[in-house]
C-alpha cells in the first residue's frame, strides 16, 4: 500500500522548490470523495469532531458534505461559526464545560449538549433558565469492562469522560425543567480497525445503557456512539469497510430501539487526506544505528511520542538504493522528539525531503509548536489540481512577546 498519490507527490515536489521549512498538504479531492461515501446512507447521523483538524478548508468540505459539528471548546465553536455554519448543527462535548463556557455556547445559539457530570447538568439547567431557552441533553456514560479486558480509550484506569451507571443513578431528571434528556453518549475506544470488534463492543453496551435510561425515566431516542473508527498507519494494518460498519450500526440501532444513532467522526473522516513534508538536516551513524535529524519533529507531529504509533514516512524522490532501518528525530532538545523507526532507502541524504502521510487528523494542532521557538508549519490544500496556501509558515517573532 502506498500512502502517497501521484497528485500529492507532484504538489509536494512543487512546494519543496519554494520552501525550506516543513509544511502540511491536504488532498481535498480525496477528502470530498471519501465524505460522499460516508453520507450515502440514512442509518447514522454524522458529526465531525473538530479536534481532529480545525482547518477552515477542511471544515468547509465537511459542511458541504452535510456533516454536523462536534465542538469541545470556545475556540472550536468560533472556528465553525466563522465558516457560516448554523449553531443549530453544533453539538458541545468535552469534560470541562464550565458555567462560563455553557453561557457562551447558549448565547451563540448552541442547543445540544453532552453532559459529563451531575454538576454540568445543574449548570446547563441554570444557564438555560437564565437565557429562557430549552436544551437537548445527552448523558455521557463511562462503562467498566470485565476484569482483565482493557478499555481501549483509557487503558485500565478511569478517564474524566462522563460518569458510570451507578453515579448517574443520583440524577433526578425531573429536577431540571429546562433540559430535555433525549439520549446517552458512550465513547471509550480509539483507532479501532476491526469491524467485528467494534460490533461486539457496541452490542455489549446496549443492555447497560437501556437499563440506565429506564432507571432515569429517559425516553431513549438517541444513542451517540462517539468515534473511534481507525485508519491504517502501516501497509499491514487492517482497513475498516464502511458498508460493513453501516450494516453493524443499523443492527445496533434496531436492537437499542432508538430513533437516531449518532457518530462523531474525526480521524476516520479526515485522517487519510493529510501529508506532512519535512526536510532532512543530517544523517549520522551512532552506536551502529542510522539516525536521521529532521527540520520538524513533535513540534509539528506529536502523535508518535504520545501513542508510540508512527505516521508512515516515505522518501519524496525516487530511489533504487537498498532500504535500511533508520530512526527519525526532530530538532527539539528532548529525547521525546522522535518520529519513529522507519525503513527507508540507504542513499537518504541532506538534500532530501521525507513525507509523512495519514496526518490529516491529529497533526499540527495536536502538537507542541512553540517549544524551542521553531517555525510554525505552513498549511496548503490541493483541490482540482490547484494548490492554495491557507496559512503561511511563521517564525517565532510571529508569536513571541
């Protein structure tokens, strides 16, 4: 499997003749084709999780495709609204919804919220009453798994997302007249690549969630399964098949007896459209290991250091040299700045560029761009054969005060 298409290689080649610092390129033609497939069904209402990639041009593609938008901060909300998207198509998620943030969201017209705690329920009701409005609320549930089976999102530890079924039992929904409790939200896994495993997880959730809804006197109209759908990061990774997922989701919807099934897609929606081009600074041998030092590192792509899963990397130019294992490092003064172990042509040198793929999600905005005051990476989009700069590279003087 090659992650680099001919149009992307041509676009990156063009930009490397003009630039000497790292940059991102997003293939919007590929993105739009992918989104068209995702929305060609009626079983699931799709939301885009802005955290995956908040770039304006990416949001505009999802808007045109008919996605709704899952936002978790004031900044994400304002970025969505700046694209001309109605606040009626916004869902507010996230564990840190303060009264101040809730007030702002309601004032901006948002009416759909996921409550993560009893406090958030109380604050939502208070702010809704103060602004004389009614809110649609889903309760986020955190389930515990059988002994020895990992929660794929939080490992073996608790996460701050939602409450357990026992903790939600303390809620008396009748005490909050400004809130319509229409559903439950459950999301506890990340980057899953098995349709069968996802189906099993979803199926296991139906009984505890419907029991909780009955106990709280909630008419369970909506079940929000969050995201967690994965994309491959190596040629050997499995690939999820969308039609098979929809078949599984349709069964979950029927078995749960809900009117609507929601999913908040991030990585699965946009991850495969993004690429990051990075110039080589130097190659060296150290204790028998081939080390490659790059201009950019976790200041632009933090995910490998956080998850120990690398973005796939390829040499931009063609090479027939034998391949060898190499360790890739960025420019930061920390051992954390490693972009992984990769097999690349042995003639890699200081005039080369590497291209990292599958980074349309959890790329630049998940990273740590200000550490050591290196340049901010530029972002470009490729659409209908035309390259457009959405944000130019900026040196540290742009943000240092």
